[in-house]
C-alpha cells in the first residue's frame, strides 16, 4: 500500500508533523533544491512485504505527485514538479533521479516496452531501468497531456492538437 501527501511552499512543518512512525525515512528534497523547506513538499509512505518506508520530495512548482510501479525493474517511479525519482520498490532506496527543464506531466509504462516514458511540457524522454536515455524528442509546442492509447503515445498540445508516436522508438505515427 502506498500513500502520498503534499503541501505548498513553506508548509512542510505542517506536513511532516503528521508523518507516520516506523520504517526507513529518506528525505530527497535537497536533490531538487538546496533549501527544500522553502518550497513545495511531498511525502510518500509505502507498506509492503519488505516492511515500511517513507520518502520526502521537494518541488519548485506546486504539483500533485504521481507514481508508477515498474515491476520488471523493481522500481517505484515518482514524478513531482521538475523531477523523477526512481526508488527501489521494496526498500525505498534511491536508484537514480532525473531533472526536467519543464514541469512533468506523466510517467508512462507498459509491459511491451523495455523503458518508461517521461513526459514533460516540452520533451518526451524514454528511460531505461538504469536511468539512461533510450531516445528523446523535443517538441515545438507546449504539451498538456500524454497517454498510451492503442499502442501509441498520444500527446495533446496546449492548442488541442493530438500528436502520435511509436512509444518503442519515438518515431511519429502520423
């Protein structure tokens, strides 16, 4: 079982005052900013067969954290603000992290892919389980949505247009 809680800038004391006890706690906020207490914060708590653990994150932009369990790699991916964190799903230990130049919209995965897709407002990046880049596409328009539909990566632009790509290669399917 996994639970997120998050707050806006400067409200971390209120969030962390309600933290649940038990298990390992990792504060990864300084990977995002030098002073994480001054920005938006999130806390993820996981309880599973391997025990309980919690991780804390920081973001320069107000955002709702999202996650993806990548079972083949044994990773729990957390997208929050401008960062993606790859955590060992059983222990919560940080395996790798990646910073984006614009806010993250989604992290998408499929059992048919050997990578996950990290979608920001201006770029799509396919990441392997070790965090290395399989392929990357820069977009000329701001994106507001991303979905895997019918074997394609479908992106929605700010103007309402839809762009389609092969999620395995990044090539356009239009």
